[in-house]
C-alpha cells in the first residue's frame, strides 16, 4: 500500500470526480450569493455543468486498454467504471433538469448540491477497488439521497420516506460492513483485487465464504432493491419528490449493479457454483414479486416503483449468467432502463404538478390534454415492457440470450413470462391515458422548457438504443471485458 | 495478549444485539443506538484483525466508519426532528402514511 | 496472557468491597433522622425549582449536530500529522483541499443561519 509516485494519469483518472466536487462547491456558493428569483437557474447550471463534465471526461478520461489501479489501489480506472460514470452523469443531468420546475426542489440550492454529491459517490462506487473506498462511496451516495428523499420538511409522507430509506439503508450497510470486516479478517488486506487470490490460497471452508458473501450481498441487494430487500422502494418512491424517485430508481440502482458485478466476479469467483443459483433465485423472486404487486396498484408512482423492482430482476439475469455476454447485457439493459424510467418519472412529475395527484385516475384524458406528453409516456412504458423498436426490447433480448447461453434456460423462460405479465399493467396505464375521458380535457398542460429538453433527450435515447444499438452494444462489450 | 477469538466473539455478540435492537425496538432513537452498536461491532472486528495482521488498513477503515456513522446519525436525527414536529411521536410503528 | 489483567481484577474487587463497606458502615453507625428538606434532590444548596426532567430546546440540536460533524472530521488530522513529513507537499495540498471543502460547508451553514440562536 505504498503511496506510489504521483503523476498526471492519476489526476486524469479522477477528472469526473474533481469536476463534480468543483460543481458542488460552485452550486453551494452561488446558492448563498444569488437572490431568490435567480435560483431557478441553478438547475441549468447543474445540468450544463454535468454535461460539461461528461464531455471533459469523454475527451481526457477514456481509459487505456489495460486497466490501472490509481491512488494506492483505491480506485480502478477501467472501461466498466468509465461507462458507468457516464451513465450516472447523464442520469444526474436529466434529474437536475426535472428538478428545476418541480416545486419542492426548484429554488433550493442544497437539492442540486446533494444531487451532485450523490453522483460523486456513484462515480466512486463504480471504480472503487478497495473495501474502504467502496464503503465510503456507498455511504457518500446514500446519505445525500436520504436527505433528498425526505426533502419536503413539512410533508409527512416525504419525511417518512426519507426516514424509512435511512433506516433500511443504514441497517443493510451495517450488515455489509460486518461482512467487509470478516473479509478483511480472512485476507488481511482491503484491496478487492488481492482478496480473491488470498481467499483461494487460504483453506477457508466454502460455508464461511458463502456466509460472508451473504452478509455483503445484503448491502448490495438493498441498493438494487432486489427481493427480499425491496420493501423500502415503493414507500420511498411514493413519498419522495418525483424527480428524486426517478433518480433513485435509475442511477442509484445502476450504481448498485456496478458494485455487485465487480464484487461477485472479482472477489468470489471460487464460489461461483453456489452464488449463481442463489442469484438466479433472487432474480426470479424479484421479477415475480415486482410484477404481481404492480398489477394491483392504483397509484402510478407506486406502480413504477414495483415495475422498477421487477426490472432489477431482469438485470440480475444478466449478472447471474456470469459471462461476458451476461455483463454486456446487464450494462446495456441498465442504460436503456435509465433513459426509459427517467422519462416515465418525468411524465409523473408533470402530471403530479398540474393535477396534484399521482393516482391513475388523474391520467384520464391525458392524450387530449397533452398529446406530446402522452406520446412520451407511450414510448417509455412500451420500452419498459420490451416492445420493439425501443431500447428496452434490445436490452431484454440480450439478457435472455445471455441466460440461454449460460444454460439457464428456465430463468430465460421465467423472464419472458414475467415480461408478458408486466406488459399487461403497462398497457392498463396506457389505456387510461388514451381511452378514458375526463372533464378537464380542454385544459392543456403547461410543460416548461427544461422538462421538454429532458424528455426529448430521453426519447431520443430510447429510440437510439432501440434502433442504432451497435455503438452502445460495443460500449457495453468493452465495459464487460474489463471484468474478465 | 488477549486472543483474537475473544475480540471476535465480543464483536459478534455486539452485532447480534444491534440487529435484535433494530428489529425489536420501536423508539427511533433506540434504533439508532442499536445501529451504532452494529457499526461498532464491525469496528471492533477491524481493529482486532488489524492488530492480528499488523496491518494498518483495518484501523484506517475504523476512522472512516466513525465519520460516516456520525454523518448518518446527523441526517437521521434531522429527519426524526422533522417527523416529531408533525407527528409528535418517534415511534416507528406510527410511520404508516405510506402503504399499499 | 490473561494473567496480565489480574491487577485490574484486583482493583475492581477492591473498589467494590470498599464502596459496599462504606455504605454498610454508614447505615449501621450513622444517625438517621430524615426531614422533608433533606429528602429533596440536591442542587448546589439551592431550593430546587421545576421538574427534574426538563425538555431541552430543539435549537440545541442544530448546534450539537454541527459540532459532531466538524468535530469528527478532526479525526483525519491526527494520522495526517503523524506522517506529515513523509507525505510532503502533496499531503499538504490534499489536506488544504480537505479543509477547503469543510470551510465551504461551514460558511454555508453560517450564511444559511444555522448558527443563529433566534
């Protein structure tokens, strides 16, 4: 663990993190200096700042073919972390745009600062190569999100959702930390890339290793909201401000997957035979629980929450396949899911703001009040349901192909059956949007520019991922290859 | 020297007491104290292993866990105060406005 | 070697025995004439006022939390100070960045009125 010589590659490798830090500081200073009526511009500033960081990172941070460990082995600079960092930055930029005109967040500088801080934590999660860094990154992501979930102080539901999120999050991370401490105890090092070798040499019984793996998995399952640690998701999504719910369900989940993939494949390859069935079972349970509970929902935010639990199940299929194709499929699926779900939550934000309700009945006649918005919802829900030519379709095909390739045919079949169930409730929502009439049909919905831009980006993303998927697929392949 | 296994037993006992506290107690403050117990059980294990291996990373880990736990509790207390203002109770069973 | 801890055990036993002995001797030989005045809780010789379990104003909470946060960050200065010479200029710059971030947080809390009492 020598400090190692300091050089420019180290700084270039953490360029996105430095940028995010600077942006967070800038936002908080401007929040103090700007007057109340200027503060809405903080949203533009945050979004464009994040976009700028993406461009800078794309130019300067693109990793070399050989992954390198920087900062004394704390971070690993490889394609997997790079691709995930881009996903988080994009998701955060869109969330900033959605937050701009959403009432509880719009004029609050601290909301943007916390958003940037959480994104910083996620970028570190994707590249952490040391247990210390990993734990810090996970907490750095979670703590700002706890505050954001409970952001509306006067509102019962919001504070309650923040508190529930914190309680679940802190408990699962304490269990995970205990797992880390045992891992450190077995190996005597906190470096993730040295752990596997030492664990393999040391004569540890499979039972102990599996027990530690379970402890660690508790923390990760919470982040990706996999069964049986999914209880928090619907409550938290319902209570928190809608743009934040969107962010929680996409970027935060993606960060959880980034960690899950790296950890399972790098630290525990020797117990593969045990955790692959385990992961397959978790994935099946996650899909079934998410989809069946979603069927009964009358609140669109809760429905999307259960649907996002189910989506985590499909992505777990890719991880359970444990092959380059499986990881590729999961990364691609996550990208498609990010733009899709952000678009869906964006629509919920707008409808919620103008009708004051997230109930399904509030969506009646939406196609007449705001045809463009209804179209975005149509694209998003069909993509979630896995209908061509949208991004979700390609993601699902890849995931199921990976499962079949790894001889998990039963899992692929279950996945396909589940997608059919899911399609049912997505179409139910669309039926309300397109076929039901309501009294205020002739009152069009106002859509501010920031939302129009964000949703335009999402729809373009969904269509690109569904039709011209070559480059994105190539990206995911490169990302996956850095794990094998 | 106290053998390593003593520390680990104590840490395991602390951890399970913490888990029991989180699951059984209903007062939010006590739940937080139980959470601290869980974090500190892990801390004890880290320090014990660090001593055993003569490696510093375990002790460094404890520094970070301490700060993180402080931040987490600060946020938690803020949320408790916010909840208490509207509900006049910090019993977690009362947190039931979100259901379905 | 648990034997090294024997002095501590002896100390604990001695302390226990001594305290029990003092209490027992006091109750056996001391005069015992209670008055209502003597039964009152002791508050530095003053007549007690108000209930013993008064509520603390929630305003203390904010100060306390800010104190904890900034206080805990100091933990990182200690290891840094120990290896200050080894780390050299790079370590100094990193610590300045760390303090800078803390300072922004401090100024933010100050300007937002977290330190105002009223």
